[in-house]
C-alpha cells in the first residue's frame, strides 16, 4: 500500500436499486397514485415455492417495538439522494453522509471507511473519515479493494477484499491504517468477520469455524452442521459476541434459495430465521435483540427501466421461518423520517445498524 499524509456486487446492486427507485418515482408521478417510500411495494404475490410446504411462520411481532440506533442506507427513494444517508428508527431527520458511494461505519457510528476503484489506473483508494467529512486515514492499493469491514475494537484496523479487478478472485486482507501495512491475508473463498474483542472469525463454505488473533495463532472453534445441498455464503456476529447471523444458500435448480439463519458462536443450534428464499444479508441491532434483512426479488434492467423489488424488514432475533409476506404479518418495516419530516418506509439497501 502507498500512503498519503494523513464491492463489486455491492456497488452493482446500489446502482441497480437507484435505477429501480427512480423508475418507481417516475411511475408514481405519471399515474398520480400513492406510492410509499422505501424499497418498492412488490414482492408479496405469493409464498415460498418448492416441493415441500414452508414451515409455519413465527407469530406477528406486534405491536412494533421502540427501536434505537442509526440506520446507514442508500435508499435513494427516501429523499432522491445518492450516496449514503443515516436514518433514525424513531424520531430525527436523516443525515447525508456521502454524496456518492457506500460508507462502511464502525459499530459506534463515529467514523466510516470508503473505497474507490480507478479502473484506468488499476488501483483503489481507501479512506477513513469522521462524520464531519474529515479524512483520518488515506491509502492506495494496487488492484480492486472493496467490501470493507471496520474492526469493532480498533479505529485503525479494517478487513477488506483485494483482487486484480472486479471479476478475478480476491483475497481477504487485514489492514492497519496506522502503519499502512497488511497484517494478515486469507483466500477470498472463506467468510471473514470480526469478533467484538478484535479477534477475527474465519469460516469455510462448508461451515468449519476458526477464531484467531491478528498477531497470534488461529484455532478451530466450531462447526455448522448445514442441511444437505446448503452452503454458507456470509456471516455477521452480534455486538455481544454470542450469536451468528448467516446467509445460507440452498443450491436448488434453476435458482438457488437464499435465507438468513442464526446459530451460537460455535455453530450449534442452527435455526432458520427467514423463509423468503430471497434474503441475502442481515444486520444486527446494536443491542442484539433484532435482525434486519432484505427480500430481493431479483432484477432485470434495460434501457427503459428495471424489474424486481427489494424490501427491507426486521424481526426479533428469536423469530423463525419468517415469510415477510404482508398477509402473514410476521415481520415489520422501518418507519423513518424523510428530510421534510414525513414518515416513510425505509427500503434497500441497509449497510449497517450502529449506535
């Protein structure tokens, strides 16, 4: 890495959802119908499909709970603004963090990391900024750097993916922004995340779990017993360091099913939270009591517009087999204020739920 003085999938999805939101706004204006904010009103035409009936959903989480924290999102339709905003799941006007790109915040919400890839120079910039926009650290790296994960225990440590470009395989690297050095590196085939105390967790697609320290050894710590034909894709540890939220894909034809599951930190007591078959990520609330997740029906874009919708929901962490269908009433949507103080439904995509 070179210093200065002081995501291919995520970026693609952000652009596609921007187009979808803009298309929806045009439709609303043209037809003079009432359109809610957030990630579209579709996705509720039917339940999960398959050869076996879906499990019974959890009871409705009603009445809606009082939520705290800050929701970092790029829901363009909320205020027709690009970049990253902060919304409040209670009272409070939104805050514009960036005008372009994804901000990846630290768990306490005091600073964030951003990357930018210069395809012509074949290098990426990495910056850490505070909420006033002051640059705290800045570095450049050869290749395509993305998917930053700030350490919950250090304001200068970041995990990220680094590859030659947006299509070639990438590695996980752990970067110390103080020394501008890579302190550890793993294959990008594994799943990597942080523990609250600054150690890292590394998992294989088959569910083998290891925990290690950046300056020490790594030891096996558990195993997820995955159902047949299921693979682990991503994982997130709650702020309490006790539970895992997991994206697990069922490799069925013609389109794999993706859902959110939870387990203990060692992989035991694996249970399914969503039964949508279209949920690709989860965000823990700061107190660990709730999980936010998406329901993305897919997308197809041409020169006219985009098809498909993405909706954002949340449930208590104890909820199981949630369908997120309006008739089921087994999940809730975030209600936040837009810049005019009007209550709106928050849509995709949610980057983080911080203090």
